[in-house]
């Protein structure tokens, strides 16, 4: 007679990856089924102008060719009856918390990866049944309680669980074991593997490595020569090997901030704006390093009597850009602090953080024509600073003869760096595409 224990490894782990299907659209279908259920719908920005891009689309829309990243104008040509919906991130966050709470009821080992996906380590959850029974129970509860479909991968590690959840959509459950890797993965092109993007796949092609099977038996010295420390990791991943644990503490930073105590009391608005410029630059730089984007900007002001106020505003769209953070901070200050009142300390904190990967397609909500230029400029400036130091690139307001320039040294204080260490884990650094 087979017992539940036989379905769990004596050594090793059982990991689930829960991936919500067409999450934003599915949430709208769940909230207003009479309007949206089963119809071609899409979440998009700039709905009125018809010049934005599709953030995500329902499966009904996908079946007729509507794709993420497609311009709204083009989508409407394909489907004139396409229903366009403005994003409602607060609504999505609420549903996200609810589906993760369902997962948490089966194991405390839940690691949120983005608003619509999480890993769950169920190695110690035998009391709830076999791994497949637990996956089925979670999937059924999410559908019954939230009316949302999800796909679940069941595997011995996070990499294979992630791959498994992509195998059957929507509303599927897939088991992917180490012994399945040669048969299931090795015939696939290299960019089929989670974490390998187009750039890496192109480099592998130039080395004569076209499939995951070839990568799995590749020359490790050759891979190290061309990819550095990522080379051996690529080979291990192609063999389905991943030792990174599910870490429930490994959540996104709740905030990233910098504050500075000024060398003297500042009164002039021009001086204070220059301080905000430096603070915004440092905060934005840390956001990009952690591959995060922020929706809420908060400023802190303290006067010589140590009275402190904070003021915040939530932006219509997430940002990683210094100019957005700077402009918003100055506006908050100008509206909240009376001219002539002295300032002793200033700070900027960004909150409501999401991974850049999660919010990538939402960037249309800025200006889809200008956004690539801003991204390229950030990459160039960040690259120069990584190579030559933080002072390699300065704006006019950051020059050393400005009284606020001192905050670029160690007198400024940063906070909330919980996710900085993730950048050293290759699994969490999927290549930009």
C-alpha cells in the first residue's frame, strides 16, 4: 500500500510555482463577469488616445491574435470589438494578497516573485496530502474563492517548478522531475529555459550551442570564458539543477530611501531643490540596481526644532527614473513647506515597489515613444558609474561647488536594502530582452 510519505523525497524538496493566468484580465472578469467573462478584453494604457500598448489580454483575445506589447491601434484593427480596460493596480494587489494567503495556508514557505506568481515549498506539508493533491487543492480554492485560473508547476527545485507552470496554460498542473529534463527540455532552443534571454541565446548560438541538450553537455571552460561565473550556472540550469531555497523572507523591499542632515539650515527653495536632485538620483540608482520600480514617492522634512513631517503621493504609473522622483519630491515640498521656514534634514523614500520584470509592459503608461530613450540613457549612465565611480556623471545641480553636493559622500544615509543581495543569485537575474 502506497503511503503519502512515498510521494515525498527522503532527501530533497518539493516546490510549487503558482502562476496566475492572464492575471489582470482574469481579475476584471472575476469582479464583473457579466461585462467581461469570456470576451476579448485587454488591459492597456492611453486607452482614449489609442496610442498605448497592450499590457495583457484575456485568453479569448489571445486566441484571435492580441498579444502583450502590441499597440492598441493595431489590436483594434485585429479585433474592433476588443474591450479596453484601464489598469487598476490597487485591485490587482488585493487579489494578489488573497491568492498568496491561500498558498500560505498550506505552507509558511511562500516566496513572492511578483504580483501574480510565487514559489511554495511543501516539503513539510505532508499532512495536506501528496504534492499533486496539494497543488490541486490550491488551484481549486483559488478558482472557487477568487474565480481566477492559475497554472502550477510541481518540481524538486524552483527552476523546474517555474518551467513546469508554463507547460500547461491556462489552469494546468505539470510535474517536472530531474529525470524528465532530458526528454522534456533538451530538444528545446536555449532561450526556452527560464533565465536565458535572446542575448545569451545568440551568444550560445555563435559558440555552436543551439539546444539545451547541447548546453547541458557543453564545455564548462568555454562557457566560463564567454560568460564568466554565469557559464557554469547556465550548464547546471540546462541539467535542471538549482539549489536556491524558497525564502519567505526574500520579499521585495517595502521601501528604498535616502535622507541627509544638511550642513546648515537651508531656507532657499533653490538650494533645497538641489538636495532633492541628489537624493532622487541616489534613490533611482538603487531602484535600477535592484531591478525595481516605485509607485509612491514620500519626502521627509525636519526643521531645526526636530519637528518632522512626511508627505507622499502615489503616481499613476511606476517609475525608476530620477526625473520623475525629483519632480514629484519638489512638488510635494513646494505644496507643503512655507517659504522662509528653515530645513535641517531632507529625505526621499520610494514605496509600493514592484519588480521591473513585472511592470515592464506597464511602462506604456508614461509615453511609449520616449520610454526606450530614457532606458538607454539610464543604462549608459549606470554603466559609466559602475566603471568609473558614482561621481563620473553629474548634472548641473550635483557639481561639487553646490552646497548639496556633499550628500554624495558617506554622510547621506540609505535605508531598506533587503533585496540588494538578490542580484548575486543568477536565478533572480533573468536577462533583459
